């Protein structure tokens, strides 16, 4: 059986992943689309009704029952994923079984799969927690994120590792606990395991067999990124301009603003927050870059809405901060943290990914000193923020060390000329080198 509000499945659109909840109570009568299938907008993916009712012939491969309601896609074409409820028919059967609620450990759904939310599965995978050993606190005994966190804390320090890293470690007989992770928050990646295995092989004086080849479909978010990048590459003549700013004052300002932030309970302001404020101020003086292409027209936007590129394990997503020029830097910092966190947790709403007029992407934390960011159509420009490096400089005949941050601006040469891009960078460099202007 299915209750109103019960999670039925998880869908992945070109921008976000989200759970779909049941809008009707009853019995899950038929599943029309399975995990991994691409489904057009508004197409029926399943039926919920009362036991004994029959499914319309046009929607079913075999007659079962006419629904009280049909489970449909939300507003964008999406792909049902295997992270959804294991098998909707099996879940419905399990949900309708009479008897006491799930006890510890949580039982499987009849197919050997423990009922759990997608977020709980991801977290359990990262922490190496066995879902079968948990007592689920969710409806019908489903394991939730809170259950996984409690188990992880009770079990002491857990090794964070991707599924692929765990599999390779098992094949190569590598102890994950002894591997230093290079992924987000210290997560162990496949590369880390291979490096550890190679080092162990060298120490032992014998090589290890190479891991097997792996074939992955270019699908879901990766497919959309591929299509958008190809569209940009084929349709936009890009020009990338590089500059740098001396950011000693900017770094000092960040330190001053963050002084006592922990005691006050404030979110700390990052260098990227200050850069985005400076970008917004520069765009106010260079509207030609705060623009999008619409057919044969270019639209110069009044609002300054900045896209903020956030890296995910399987792709890239760009949430949008609206009216950045009007936000105090502290409020901007809270907004960027919230969006980045929910982007990594796949909890963004579609509206939070729309309306960008310019994009900022930052690879500085990875030590990148220069790169050619790719424009996100229909925008006409994108700024790449690079690493802060100590470089020698000659001032008044003396050799000094300065801290400089690289800036890489890519423009759409159909509508923006090199001189326009250069003037924008000059303004931006001036703001970054005299950051008090950014806070006015």
C-alpha cells in the first residue's frame, strides 16, 4: 500500500535529483518506467489506485487496475533512478504486509534490498555503514539519514570512500583505513586506492594486476553537461583573457570580517564571496557582459544574477544567487553556503538554477593558476577564479613578494569584443585590489 506523502522514487532531471512523493493513497498497481529510463515531461510512469481496479489499456502492458491517480513526472524530463525505492512493486507489497513495524536490524524488501532513502544510501556508502544492520526510523522501517549518522558516530571513525574505491580496494587487498583520501572531505577515491596499491606493490617488490576496464554510460547529469558543452563549443566563438590582481588587502579584509565569527555564530566569509561581490560591482559598470543571447538579439539584464559553479562527484551544477549587487556580504556568504551544501546533497529546487546572467567558476582551491572556462549558453561571459600565488615583483627598485590571484575571463566574441572584456577585467582588478569599495 501507499500513503500520501510517501517517497515513491527518485528522479534526475538535467539539473537536480529529487524524490517524488505519492499524491494519492492506495495500492501501487503498476510501474510503467524502470530505473535508468528517460521519460518525457508529463508521461505517466505508474498507477496508484484501489486494490482490484484496472489500469487503462493505453497505459499498461497488461490490465491490472484503473487508478485513483497516476504518478507523473514533475516539471522537467527526468530519469527514474535505482536510488529510488528498490522495486516499487516489492515496496508496495512490503508496505501492505500486516504486523509490527520494522525492528533492528531493518529487513529487506524481499529482493534482498534494505528500504532506505537515497540520501541515506549515499551517506552509508561514504561512511562504510551496512544498511542491513540499521534499525530504520522512517515509514515502514526505511533507513533515513539520521539513522546512518547515529550508526557512524557509534561506530567511531569511519572511512569515507566511493563505491568504486571500495570495490577496487577489495580486489587489490588494500586496507581503506590506511589510505589517505584526496576527495571531498577526505573521501577515498579510486585513484587513491590505486596509488596505495601501487606503492604497496613496489614495497613488496612485485606488481599488482591492473584493475579491470570499466565502461560507463554518458547519461543523466553527465549527458546534459556534455550536450551543453558541445553546444557552447560549436556555437560560440570564445576568447579567454587572463589577468591577475594583488589581493593582500582582500585577504586582510576577509580576516577582519571573519574575526569573532565563530563566537557570533556567523558564517565565515570566503574569498569567493568577496570576489562575487566585486564581480557584481564590475558588471554594474559593464552591462555588455551581464547579458544573454536570445535568437538574433542580445539582452542586457538589469538584475545581476550570478551563477556559482559547484563541483559534484559525477558532474557540475550551477545554482544562482539573485541580485548579488544588493546583498550585504554576510548575507551573500550564508546564501552561497546554503546553495553549495544543498547542491552537493542534490536538494536544490529548479527555480534555484534559473535566471543566471553571468557565471563565476573557481578552481583556485585546487591550485589552478590559469584555465579557459567554457561559457554557459545563453550567457555571454564567464569568469574563472584561479589560485593565489606568491610572486616576486620589483617596486621602486626593490624586490618584494606579492600575493596575486589569477583571473580568466571567457567572452562570446559574437557580442563582446576583446576590449570590452579587458575593460571589465581592469575594473574588477581595481575592486579586488581596493576591496573597501566592494563593501560600499
